[in-house]
């Protein structure tokens, strides 16, 4: 009897959990728009910080930004494709795929990862002639350090928002 009750309760819980709550699509769309706005803000901040770090004059900044932005658009396109492939691979894993289906999906992801790495390398090589050796060294260090800096800022922000649970005195 208890097993039947437990299985029924578990089944109902899973059925309710699997259903999308009302307004889910609207909240998802709003969340996606918020994420895209935050991403654009972060990209602008990165560009400003990079230009400050490189200390370029106005003409050199314009040439640099043109080339840098051109590659960033291509990189964003590959990243969007990777997002799409990862969603498809995740969905495929939930459907108990055949080894051939998995292999095909894995190969697509690996190909996009290689394309991403190649574009990042090409961007680095494309901006090098526009910079002095010192500026190029600053560029390399900035590209290496910036993601870590963002991660640290995000962690500090999350820690500041997290309520501190201290025992009463």
C-alpha cells in the first residue's frame, strides 16, 4: 500500500514538474532579451577597456576596431551555432540516441569548436600589424586576463547579494 502511494505521489510530482508553468514562454523571452542586453553591455565595456589598455590614437583606434569587430561578428556567429548544437546534443541525450547519432552530433560540435579557435587565432593575427610590439603584448595579456576579471567581478557580486547566515549571539 505504501509503495503504491509513494509511486503515485512520485508520478504526480514528476508530471507536474515536467509541465511548463503558465507564462513560461514570456518569462523565457524576457530573460533572453535581458541576457542579450547584458551581453551587449559587457562587449561595449570590453571594447572600452581594451582601447584604454592599448592607448591608441583616434585613427589607429578606428582601424583596430573595424578589424576587431569584423572578427567578433564571425566569432559570435560560431558561438550561436555552438549554442544551437549544444541544445540539440542535450535533447538527443534525453532521447536515448544511437551511437551513430551521438557521433554525428559530437563531430558537429568539435568542428564548430575548431572553427571558433581558428577565428580567435585569425583575429589575433589580423590585429597584430595594426599594433606596435608593446601594444600587441598588451592586447594578448588583455585577452587572457579579461575573462578572469569578469569572472571575479561576477563572483564578488554574487557573494555580495547572498544573504549571510550567521548564528545568533
